[in-house]
């Protein structure tokens, strides 16, 4: 099925039902083996690994904070990170396990007698700590449907911690520092990590709110800067397979337009980030087909601008800027 897939004129297309859409190419942008870390990030990561402390990453959205955890796990030969997606309602306990008290109450009302273990689900860091212990050491706290794969070390991703309530990081201070957690529902049972397999913790924040000083003291910190021109060209070439050099007018033009959209003079309220740039270039190159430089075609640029600029006001400004840029 060729682009455009949807025509918007109410005509039912004569394809197989349903139509076979192409496999999403966004997975190309998420492969950890294509991630390129800057020197500061590499240094901060190695210090965190040396000291056994969590690595806290900040930086504007789209700079690769979350994907770094997958890159780290990939390079060190671990399974993909155990991810905790922080919510505005998250509590410290949620990082380790959840307990379905409502289900237990309903079962009790129905006359079903079950162990508290059957209502526990281990999460991210709790699961990682549990998996550092030999199965025989923790069999008494394993739910009946839990299959322990054997001792293993894990990478943990605590994503967007600044979304959580203020108490969330404060309530994790001791647990993060000493790598243990307690389960009151099981008689205050304490599970401690095997020091030889201590989980590697990566924490991201978009700095929507400040984190407590006591929490920061327990972390290694790095702010991922927005990449400069040469490094951004390298990232694009690596992710999308484009030749990185002055002889590639498409890449050079794309970067020139992108940096103009990010400049204060553009007037955009939400600046496009690296993630948007990669998605836009992928869409633009796919839609353009064999066109050597899609940025020579105003209609192609306008058709894909929605992947780069994300508010209606900014899109109108971007359309005008693109027209002016193409006249230069």
C-alpha cells in the first residue's frame, strides 16, 4: 500500500479488507544499538557504576534520557530495563510492589481464603532486588504464579520522577541507598539485594519540579545538553542511515531548517527536540521516495510538519518560516 494511505474523500479503496498498512518504521529510532552518548553522559554513567549510585538524568524532552537506559542495558548485555512509569499518584511502595487489597476483600466476602502473597505483584525495583536472590532464599515470598528465572542483575528505569508527589523521592532515600524494601502485608518482611548483583538505577526528570536535596545527594547527576550541529548530524546519520557529510544536501538543509525552528526568532512556544527531528526526517524521507532532497518540495515539508511541531499556533508560525526559508 502506497502513501498517502488515507485520502479523506470518503472513497472506499479497493484493497484487501482491511488494508495492509506498512510496518511502523519508528522502531528504527528506538534501537538501543544506535544510541550515541556524549562524553559527559558516558563519564557520569561510569562514575555511577563505579560507586553503585543511581544516575539522575535531566534535560529537555526528546534529548534521549529514557533511551539511554536501554542503550546501557544493551551494551552491558542485560535484558531491557525494568521500567517504572511515574504517575502523579505514585507512592514509594509502587516502585517495589503493588498489593490488591480490594481483590482480597472481595475474595474474603465470597468466602475465598487466600494467602496475602496472591495479591502481591512485584514491580520494577522490587522485582530487580528479588531477582538478585537465589530462588530458594525468597520462595516464601513468591506468589504462586511467579516463575523465578534465577539470580540476575537488572537495569531499572524510573522515568519522569518529577511527575510524582513531593513525598515520593523523600520516601525512597533509605531504600535506594541500601537497596532493600519492606512488605508490611507479609509481616514486615525485608528483602535485601545481593551486593554482587545490585540493580543499576537510571532516573529521568524533565525538571517540572525540583527534587529534594537529600535525594540529589544520593544520586550521580548529569544534565543532557541539546546536541550541537555536528553531533546532531552524527545522531541522524547513525539512526536513519544517512551519509553524514557536506555532500549530503538533504541532511545539511534539514539541520539548517531545524535550528531555525528552534531559534528564539522563530517564536515557537515548544521547540522541536531531537526525537521530533528524527521522526520528521523519517516521515519526510519515506513520503518523498526517490526525491533526492525532499526539502526542495514545499508540499512534502508541509505534509510532514505535524511530526515536528506540536501545537496549532506553532504550526502556523512554522509554515510561514518554512516558506521564507525556502525562498532564501
